[in-house]
C-alpha cells in the first residue's frame, strides 16, 4: 500500500546529532539495543528514541529491576559433540565472519536514494549462496528487487527467514567513524564494535546468522533444519513492494512448509536483558493536504496575508479538519468507526504486561522519554497496556506556508499534516484509510487529500508457536528470562507472514547488542567487554542453538 | 514592539522564481507598481502577490474600468516660470539623477543580514547633505541607526518626509540582471528600467525626490517648503526601533512643525492609474509555540510516534488551541474581545469603497489572486469593505516535527504556528496581544508561548488633510483621478506619525512605476515607452509640483 518511496526517509539532523558521542560512562550505560527484535525505546539518549526504526522504540523496559546473566555460560547446557565442534569452528572463523559483515556494510544500499541497490542485492545473493543456499533468485517487483532463497538440508523441519538488505540514509559528517568503512572501534563499556550504517539494522545480526551456517558446515555437521529465505530491499521505505515478493506462487509454496519465520536481531539490552514481542501494531502513514485548488475556496497560490479579510484560508481549513480527528485533549481518536474492530486486550495479555511492568523501571522510562506524565495520568502498568493495545492518531509533522525564522506575511494556499495511525488486531490498514476519508467527507472536509505514504496491517503471533517457544527455550538456557509482551507498539511488515493465507508465526531472535539504527555511529558489538552482553561469536552461537532447538522442539 | 529582527525576512524562493521573466506582452501588461504607495496586489504574476512588502498587496484595484492619462501633459497646467526652468533643469540633470539612484542601489543595506548597514546609512546621509539638508544626523537605536535631517528654506510651511535606506534580501541566482549592479535594461512594454534591489522599494522613488531638490536648487530657485526628514534602516524587518528615532525630543520638536508626512513612491500602475489609501491596518506578527517542556505534558524531545498511545502530544495541543481562535469556517476571529475596539466602517468610507469597486475589475482581481470565491461568498464591494475594515487572524505558516518528503514516525515535542493579526482603528497592537494571551489561558492553553516577532498599530489619515489634498490636486492636474480608499489592508509604520502625540496626516506620493519589491528583477522605470506611465524625469517633476502645491494649499 505505501506508494511514496521517500516514505520515512529524511533524517532529523539536529536531533540525531545529539547522539554523536555518547561516550561518557553514563551515556554508555544507558545505551540500548536498537535491533529489530528488542529495541528498547528511550532507554538511551533521546536521539535513539527518535531515530528508531519504524516499528521500534515502543516499549521502554530497561533498566529492568531483576538480574540478568549474559547467557553465555549456560549455552553449553545444550552442548553435545555437535555444538562443541561448532563452537570451536565459530571461534576459528571469527575473523572471516567479521570480514563478511564488514564487506556487506561497506556496500551502501539505500532504497530511498536508489543508491547501490543492484550491487547490494547481488552481494546479498552471493552471501546467501556462500552460506549454503542451493537456490537463490532475484524477485523483481515494481520497486527494488526482493530475494527468494532455499536451503534443503534434507531435514524434517523447515524454518523461514526474513532478511532486509537495504539501510537507512546517512550524513557522513555526523559520524565519528565513516559509515561505509565499517571499522572496528573501541566503544567504552561495550568493547570492540563494528561501526557503520546497517551494523545493527540489520546486516550485523544477519551476518551473524550466516556465520552460524558457515560454522555448522565448516565443522562438518548437517544443518538440522531446511531454510526458506525471503529478503527485501525496501524495508526502510515501508516495504511497499514486499507483498509482491511473498505472494509469488513459488515463494508461497515454499513458505507453506515452514514452521514459522524469524529475523536475526541484536536482542540484548546493555544489561543483557531480552524483550520479546508477540506481534506488532500496524500503521498508516499519510499526509492530509488542504489546498485552495482542491477546496475551491481560498487562493491557489500564496497571497499577501492581508487578503485573509476577504479570502478563505486552506491552513485554517486543515486546522478545523484535524480538530475533528481526536478528542479535546488530543488523545482519543475520534474518527468514526476507527477502533470498532480493535480487539480488546485479553486477560492473558494484561497479565503479561503486569509482569513486564513489575520488572521495569518507570522513573527511568519517563526520564529517557523526557516526560513527567503518562497520558490521562495513568499508572505505568496502564501506560504499557495503552501502548500495546491502543490504536492512535498521531501528528508526525505540520508544514505549510512560511516555515523559516520569524514570520512572513502570506496567506498560504496549502498546508499539510503528516500523520501516523497505529492499528491493533483486528483493524486493517485499508479499512482504516477508508474510514478516515469517510470521516473527513462527513464533516465537510472531503476536499482534503489523504495521501498514504506507507503502512500495513498489524501482526500477531501466539506465545505457543513452536518458533516462539524455541526462542524462549534458548534464552532461558542462557540464563535469560525474556520479558514477553503481547505486542510491539511500533510496526514491521510481519503481516505478510502472519496474515492470510500463510498465517505463520513470526518474530525476531538473537543474542548480541548494538544501537544507533537510523542515527549516526550505528554499531554492533564484536568483542564484548560487557559481561552481560554477547559479542559476535556469542551471537553466532545463539543462532546455532536456535536452529538445533527449532529442529527438536515439539 | 517587534522584537525579532528576522521578522518577515526569509524569501520564498520557489514562488519568487515564477516572476523571473514576465516578459511576454500579456504578463507585462499585467505588471503593477510595487511601490510603497499603491502596490496593487495580485495585479501581476502571483509572485508579486506574495512577495509584496509587509503593508502592500492588500487592495486589488487594477485593471480599472475607467480611462487614465499619463499625467505628463497636464503637469504643465501649473507651469509658471519657476516650473519651466525646473523642468529644463530636470532634463539637464537626468544622467546625474540616474547615477545617484544607481550608486544608492549598488550599496547593499540589508538589516536582516546586518549587511552594509553602516555604509548604507552613511551614503544616505551624504545624499541628504548633497540635496541641501543643512542638518543631517545619525540617530542610534537599539538596532540599526535612523537618520534625522532638516532643510530650512526659510519658507512658511514645513513638510515631513519618511525614508527607508534598507532593502530586502536577494538571491542573485534568481535575477536576470545582478541585483547590486543597478543596470539600465530594456523592459518590453515599459522602456528602459533600472533593475536592482531597492529599485522601487524604495531607493528609486526616494532618489527621484532628491533629484527634485537638486533640480530646484540647480535652477536657482528657492525650495517652497522647509523639510524635516526621518529615515530608518529597519523597515524590511518591521521597523522595530523606528519609534526610538521618532520619539527623540529634537525629532519630535521638528515634527511638531510639519503639516504632514509623506514617503516618495512609484504610484502608477501600468495603466497609469493611482490608488491612494488614507491609512493602513496595524499588524501583529507572532509565533504560537506549543512544547512539551512548557506544557509539562508530552515529551521534551521528539520520540518515536508509537508513544502517542501513552503520551500527550504538543502538536495536537497546538491544533486544539488554534481551533479556538477562529469560527468553524476559519474566517471570523473568535479571540475574546478581539474586535471590541474596531471602529465600524463609516458611511463615507462605504461610499469611497463603492466608488472604487465600480472602477475596478472583479474578474481580474479574482484571477490574479487565484480565487473563485470571496469569503462568505460576498459581493466584490463587500469583499473590499471586509478587506479594509475587518480585523483578521491569519496563519502564515505551520511548522512542527517532520516536515520533509513523505513521513517520519515521530511524536514531535514542539509545534509552531506563525500568525498575523491585522488590526483596524482603534485597536492597539499591545492590547490585542494581551487579549490573545488571555484567550489562550482561559481556554486551557496558557502554556503556549506567544512570541511577537513584529507589528504595530493601525494608522489613519483624513482625506481633508492638506498633504492629502495637495496629492489629489497634483494627480488631478495630471489628468489622473486617483482612486481613494479608506485604508490599506496591509501595514506600514505610519502610526508613529499619525498616533499620539504628533497626530500628523501621513501618506505616500509620486508618479512613476516600478515592480518586483521583495522579488527578483525589481525595477523602476527610467525612460518610459508606455504613454500612460511616467519615467524618471516625470516622477521628479511630480515631486516638484507637490512641493509647490504643499506650499500654497490652504
């Protein structure tokens, strides 16, 4: 549905600059994983909060109140001969794995700028082949190509994988280490990290997963599951053509055989803790455009502001339209029928959130978000319930007329509100878009354009799904009691897997840590000096463990 | 009261570019005077409409429906020996007058950029001395200096003058002839024009006035009136410190003796017609700023938009506040007490407007403004009444959060509305600002900052004032029946003269034509090929005539 490839691309330079050198002990201790899996919003520097990936940044759950271990020692609990040999192979191949990751990061592939996309796609396909995928094919779309790959290990079970090969834009001037050099740099409190665009979002964790395949093969072992891979090159612009990849008959046929889908991610916060979310909200990003031309009232170009006395104002028209979309305090959506299909929060979900609230530090959450009140002054637990269960109508930006310093005496002919609407199951993006348009028309604002720039449906996965239980088992064996949440308040395009017709469980998994997604100085920990956080080899081993666990779980 | 020197400075490049080459016969025929006096909004390319000076662009009164002559032939109606000799001297000194104007334009003096201000002030003072002012002094202010000058001709009457020596910013890339070269270029339909920043706004007409003084002196005649000059260097940033100049005791003492004030301007539209306004609306420019920090709710920095579910939104807070300021259709101010002191339109003013409406082309006005309806679908005459009598609450611009292409998933911590409020007699800028703040506080928006960036009171002058009657007499002798309007819907700082304690009549005067104020390719006609429009010498002669008329009017 997203139609604008510039969807969510441009960066807020002034804000992201704030995070340029989070090098003090304090700021480092606050740093968090910005991975796909468990981005802990607001745990860091505020820049991380706002530079979060599209779906991330929703739950603040760090610092937790309970203890956490690094998960490393206990991984050996599973150790049999296979795993011992593979662990040795991982160590042996450490440099090779790092180089592979660096090579990948060094290839820019920015869909928003149509930069290096073909090279990025080809390189990714090559990496898949080298990792053992026997069939690797480029899937053309109306936008950037996707990749479909399969690895038949002759195993009984098949696991699905979701990868992305594109990255967010950069402003190299804001980086302390050049974003395309992928250098190994010392990061106090974390150890040696690879710094570069895509380090944590998502090439670092993805390269760690590929390293797991190399290690298994290199140690002479047989992969315990078959793999089906779908990758896209437009994740950072809202995955507008990803459905075209997943809906191909051969891809659908392959995906029908998988037990579930996962995306590699750097799942650990700086305290080692992992948060798992059983789905994500959906989102509609759209622009509401009020213009004299479409309205038929007010001017068609900017005119001198004195004319307000005799002309209608498209800017006021927009304000009046926006005013109808939410309650008087700006908090409760007022679009007719908006939340009619919203599934109420269940008792089980409430219990899950209550448990998470107990393990989480409210004061730290507020501090990192820069707030002193939750909406309606609710309790922390209620705030988490709202975060996970409440559909929202948000203004991302307002722009119209003169926007520079001071004023300029014009009556603008056009004004735009950039909105995002977050959806919960069982709301559908397409239906909500229609409700928004109907609401505007009913209230006399039918002339206001609603231009959807990106978005998709919510997704939901049961905690009982084998792939999710396998994740929990591996974490627990590593001494980590993951915090489970019913939903990520952000969004990711998991609906293509969890929705009709596949109805697959889908999630993110991986030990290791990184941060700075969408911000300068993005990094992924390679050699950890933090006893609670895994470095590259630990992350690779977590994927090995997960593949074995997925193979044997019932 | 204006406190932000960036007040109304930044230019809208994309729009002003539209006017770069209005060279076709049609576009030229639509070109209008952009002078201080009778800027005819919207008569031109839409760019002129939006690039108008702060007070200009309000009334659209061209093309008129009646005939107009160029005023040249009939100037001789007054001719006695004095005037015949002076006319010859004007012709003789044509090149000298042009060079003086070019030298002035070639000196950039941009208050908004603090560029060339001292040089511009010194040069202007030198031009005043050379023109015969015996006393010329720089008047320091908290901003750029003003100038106070007097010319004692031993005459019975004294006339006041208001000059400005600053100009609007430029983007030289947008000009067909470099803005600081003040070259003489051919402009089809107009003849030879001087092109440069300040050509029409205001150095061209001002230089023409100084040339009148040189011509009178050069022909051995005695100036028929004494002169008191006040000039400022901050007109283009809203005259924030001009009261400091005018309120100096020695300036007040001198101004108490003057019969009235006028500013030289290029008063003719391309059809030769002149529109006179008997005052101007006042204006408040201000920013309404909603922020999490001041509100104490919502975030203090931009955070991920998913947090809307649990956080208040300063952007929505702004929308809800704005919503209370105007009626449901966005047209009628709803600030409590806002228009309580607005003087209703009088029968005489209504008659004046009715006459003007008859002489004006409604369809042309609508076309040039890019509109198909007046507000409330009123008649043309009513639209002019509203324009001149109605106080307004206008949105100049909206800016908050992400404003680039597409969307960005943030909940902004801050949003700003740039507003202008136009005031009619007897409203006062200071009182209205207080009413706005009280209104916001009463409606629960007391946290929203109201930052005034510029503005001043309305001003009003009687048609019976001698300086106004003298203007009318000179125009009429030139065969021009000026259109009289009770008020300019734009604003200029005439209140410093018309208000307490001076209560002087004040207006603009001058034949001649130019356009492009605040836009690229600003020009002033030097050698007119348009039989209805005066060139430089005719403009100079109009000032000579005016000085003599002011001396003898009773």
